[in-house]
C-alpha cells in the first residue's frame, strides 16, 4: 500500500539548478567496476523501458538512493548495501537476514523525504516502489531528477496492468503476478552490473513459492486483508499482492469484486462478507489509526460490528508485515505465512 504521508515539498528551480552543479562537480563516482562477488559489469550503457519511460544508466551506480522500503530490500538482498547512499519511507522493520546490511545504509527519512534530502546524498541512481513516490506530491517528478542526470526506476509491479491516474492507491486492470516482482529483481541487478545475483535471488524466491504451496488447497477459505486504519479501513481488492497470495493458495478474497488496490470499505460491509480468516498488517509506522496488529485485534474484538464475525470469535488471524502485503520480494513471505495459517486453522484442504 502507498504510504499516506504529508507530501514532501518540491525543490524549487533554483535549488535544482544548484543540484546540477553539485552533481556535475562530483560526477556521481560511477565506474564500470562491480561490487565484491565476481560479477562482471558489462553491457553499459544500459537502456531499459520502465513504466512508460526510457531509462539509460551509463555505468553501475555507486551512490544510489532508494526511496521506498520494498526497493531497498531488493538492493540489500542483492548485496548492494555498499552502493546505497541513502534510503527512506519505511513501514516495517527490515526483512529478516538483512539487519546487518541495513545498518550500514543511512535512513534519510522514515517517510517520504524532501527532494533536498535526496539530492544532498549526491545520488547517481534513484529507485522507488511506487509511481506516486516519484511524481508531483511525492519526492519530486522523475523528470526533475533526470534533468540532473540522475536515472530513475520504479517497480514494474506498480505500473504493469495498473491505472494510477485516479488517485488513491490506483486500480488493477489486470491481476498482478510475481513475474513483475521477478522482473524488478532482474532489472535492478542488471543496472548494478550483477545480473547473476538477480537470477540467483529469483530462483530462491520461486523455490519458496513452490514449497509454500505444495499440497495446499485453500478453496474452502475466504480471506480479508486489512492494511491500516480502523475508522475507514484500507482493505485489499482483487488483484494486488494479496491477490497473488490468494490465487496461489486457491482461496477467495471476500473483496475480489473490486479492482481498486486498497479500497476503503465500511465495517458493516466487512461483517456482511464474514471472512473465514483475517490477514492483518502489523506495521511499525504511526501514520494511521490501528497500525500495529495489536491495535487492530483490540479494535476487532471490541467493536460491536466486528466482534461477532466468525474470524474474530475464533481468533483466526494471520499477521503480516506491511511489505508482505505490497508487491515486493516479501510477498513470498506473506504467501508462506498465510499458507501456514490456513494449515493451522484446518482450512488448507
């Protein structure tokens, strides 16, 4: 789900001009050498088609900034912490196994940073998970960074088969698949000159998906995914990352009749749908009401509308990180946990 933060101020033309001088003087520090690991950085300059734009990277980045957690965790998983000058916009603790790598990367903002903070890191590449992050009302539009010679990249999962023109979190015109996430992994590994690492990471993710879904039949289970907010809850529509999880398990999302990514739906409607299992976002941020799983469960078990639901009475809860409910490499983590939950609840076939 997109972060609901106060929009960062857009850098003025004068400050952007100053940034041009700064970046030109520093040169970005890019070379054709690769990080440790023996991968050869060939094939540069590299040109990619990304979310409707042509992106050209002259050499493997050495001072990249990743302004969304999902993108950062891919780069950390590829062993690229030493080439990250900064990161921002976090909803959860870092993915398990990446704690040490993450400590070496400066977090320039917990939420969306200003363009000033990004440019202060003298980036030679900028990556994001959401189109809105690098748009008007976000950090800054992509073209403003590109005018400074800073290539930008957005997760294909946020633009492939998705309409972001209507505001909010957008709507899916086609169901998301893990192929979009795998494409992001492979393309980022190519950008940094370590394609072998991307292929290896994709194979690991695919093996985890196969293991999690082996022998499971969730066709008798109905699910509801709650990301955040208790007053006007953000619940998953049919076709984003929760849709990937649901389809892989053969289950049913009780709101599979809406293509909005995260529609806000009344609790009365939720109670009428009466899902078998509640998949609950356990967020560490504090932007909305009921961000943590603890607060969400407290609400569910005390609210007169929700406390009579079967899932609440039987405490059939599966807790996920916010990133596991977004189209990221942690969607696989979400699949594993929901599969385990269905088995624990006797709903796996």
